[in-house]
């Protein structure tokens, strides 16, 4: 059994996509769905002689003697989940991210449980691969493809070249897509294609990677600490540099400038994934004029970058910490963050650089209202509820006196 091996082993990690949402919206159905999920994994694991190292919530860590056993077990699990009958609200089924890696491992027996645990770089890489994988497929280092015969058993799609968190050298990553129904495969391919069109980690030099490390906020595996505080008013901006040329110098310069502009305006970078950056004001660092600082940040970007899309929103933001007992990261959630995501998507579609909306009921502080009036114009209204509309503004870096607010604020 893998639990008795020394030397090399194949390690698999699994995780259910959107499990938190299902537990919140359909706890009864999710309980039944989790049983189906667990039974499917354990049944296939036994078929391929896998060793269940541990479970963490709804995630599995499994060890195998060979990489082929690990890969075919994962694809069989994905097939089983795709064809399972799911309860109630989870009619479309649970979507599971899976990763596999093969290499040297350190093995230790737990003195209390008597079970074996695995440690080392092979395990760390498998965990990182799972965290960036596409649900419904298996994520793998491209170098390992030569160790398996994938012909007629799955579709292989290149996902990108990424510098995984904690690793210095970029990894070429592939997704192995099981031969499931066309509808499910099309859904998986759509997400893979979306990922593969984005600039990836190899566009950033190793020297730049170290400077970005302090800004990157990734949830460690396994997550065990989630703590949120009361909401407070703040401003959130999401910058998407997808429109920037993929040439090395353009990407590098753009990301460095976003980071320095955040520092200059008392902002805090909470997330950096490929070329998408999440910046906040008055969420981590105290910033009384958070909206004004956010727009100063926008102005810096507009004056120095030509190709980007940005959504900026102010409103109630919930600040929290996530991670493990020994490693915690700051994160923010709330409607303000979701609004910024929607705004940046809209900005990309209509080919403008900056869109803004506010969810603060009593409007802006006096300083921000008067100072921003010449720079923005209303372009749309979004119905966010049956009783509430939000005005969407387009930002112009150069003041225009004839621009007026689309809504009167108190």
C-alpha cells in the first residue's frame, strides 16, 4: 500500500468548487451530495489501490504507488461524479478540482492515529496545482505527461505557464479532461480557454516575482482559520491588465506601477493573480478620504498606462483573515467587491478604462463629491434590487466642466 512506501509516490489533492455556497444555500442537499462525492472517491480509490492520507473538510489527500494509478483514478472519479444522480438544488452536480504530482516524498507515521502522512516539495506542488486547477478536470505538470499513456482516455489541454506560490521556476500546466458528456466537456473547455488567454506567470521575471510575493494573497492548503470582522465603509478597485501587450516589458512595467500607485495613495494590495490586482482603501490601512485616494490611484494609472480596465466601488466592506493557525492573510468580501468585479467586466466590454459606482447610501463625503464632479459622467443605471438602482459613472483623467452627476446625493 502507498502508506508503506518510501522514496517516490504520486500525490492527489481534491477540492469541491463552491462548497461554501452550497452549505450556505442548500445544507440538506449538500449533506447528501457530500456522501455521494465521498463514496465515489473512496470506491475508485480502492479500485486503483490508493491510500487515503487524510480528509480536510470536503477535500481529500490520496497517495498512489504510480502516477498512472493516480491519473486514471482521478479521471474515473470525475466520470463517476459527472454521471451521478444529485439531490435537490444540486441538480448540476458537485464540480471538483483535482491535481496529481509525482516525485520523492517524506513519510511519517502519526503516533496517535497510526496512519501515514506525506511531506515535501512533491506534496506542496500538488497542493498548489489543485488551487489553480479547473473544476471537472485533473491538473498536472506537463513534464509528467511522458510517464502516462493518455491516448483515447482523456483530452489534454494546455492551461498556462505559471510560477506557483513558493516555487521559483515556472511550471507548464495542463488539464486532463475526462471523456464525459459533451455539455460538461464544453463547460470545462470554456474555462480552460478563458484561463489560457490570460497572461501567465512566465511573463514576469524571477526578480519581479520576489517583489510581488508580499502582495500575493493565496489561501494556504488546508484552510482552517476564517475570521471576519464587522463591515465598515471603504473603497475597492480591481485592475485588469489583460488588455496590456503580452510583451515582457509592458507587463512588468504595468504591474510594478500598479503596486507603486497603491503605495502612494495609502492603498493595500490584497490579491494579485496573473495580471488582475485587487486594491483597497480604508479596509486594511486607515484612510479617511478613501474614495478620493482611490480616484487618485485611478489618475496615476490613466496618466501612465494606456491599456487596462478598472472597476472602482465604495461601500460597506467586511474585512477578515483566512489561512491557517500559523499563516494568516487579510481578505475583504461584500457587495462592494462584487460590484468592482462587475464594473471591470463592463469596462472591458465597452472598451473604457475606468468605471465607478457607489453603494454608500448617504453619498460621498463633501471633499470627494466636489473634487470628483468634473472628472466623471453617468453612462448607465443598474437595477440591483426591486427598489434600488445604482448609477454607473465613467471616469476621465482630464477635468471637463460640463460633466454632471446623474443622481442627486444627500
